[in-house]
C-alpha cells in the first residue's frame, strides 16, 4: 500500500480506534473545542455540550480534560509517524522517499488541519508524564525524516551540511500547514503536498 493510500485510510476514519461511540463523540467534540477556543479556555461542559451529552457523561469515559487532550495528541502523533514510516520504508531513491514522505505528511496536516492544530500546538498543556510520551513520539518522527536525509547525503544525492538542522526545518515547514490551511482556499491538500515536496527537495539540494 502506498503512502497516499495509507493517508486516505487515516483521513476516512480519523478516530476509528476510539470506542465506544460515546467516547469517540466526546473526543471529536474536544478536538473542535480545543481548536476553536484553545485548551485552557475550553471547559468539560463545553465539550459535553458539543457532543450532545451531559458533563457527567464525559467522566464515564475520560477522568479529566487533560486525559482527552493526551489521547488526541497520542493518536494524532502516532498517525503522523505512521505516514512517515510508510514513505521511508518504500523502495526508491532517497529523493523519491523524501518527496513521498513530505507530500503525505503535508497532505495529512492540511486535510486534517483542525486535528493537527490541536495535536501539534497544545503540547505544553499536558502534564510531565503525558508530555514525555508525546515528546518521544516526536523524536521518532524526527528520526525518520533525518534518516531519509542522511541516506540522501551518503548516496551523494543531497547537499546538506547540517542534517539535524535541516530535519528540524523540514518538519517545521510541514507542520505549519495545519496553522494556515483553509479548505476554502485555492489549493487542495494534494496540491499543497506536491508544492512542499518540491520545496523540500530544493532545500536538500536534490540532484534532478
């Protein structure tokens, strides 16, 4: 299965692993509320109301508001990591793998921009233990992209004096799409993904 097909699965059922249905409804409501109002300005009553449930019903499935954010963040980071790992594992040149990784990663951040904003920009609201788990997932994400870039340098395909710094720049560029992407804009997630893939290949000096 290609990275694009893998991304389609993620987009079609973004919270399919969350059960039962009431827990999923609350999680979706929390994503919308956190994206609109921010984590700290959102109350459990806000979340329950959006889900069409009572505040008491929320505590049946989630002990705290932070637990909701933690689960959202963990699932989102795991999906983003899976997208990159799938692209990295493909056969092909480092340039092809990096292009595929960036295209798929950006497409997810654009098509799931509401979720991605919460996942990527509410990390500081988590407590130390939950935050450490998410930071570990982010490190693995960094390692996947850095590995592809390193492969390109070793193969003589990329001209990158600072692999670590370039990896940070690539990921920052991709993740920022979640902040500005507008579904009513002139570009589709696929078009933004293709544009960013080309930009990143230029950044690493890929031989064409």
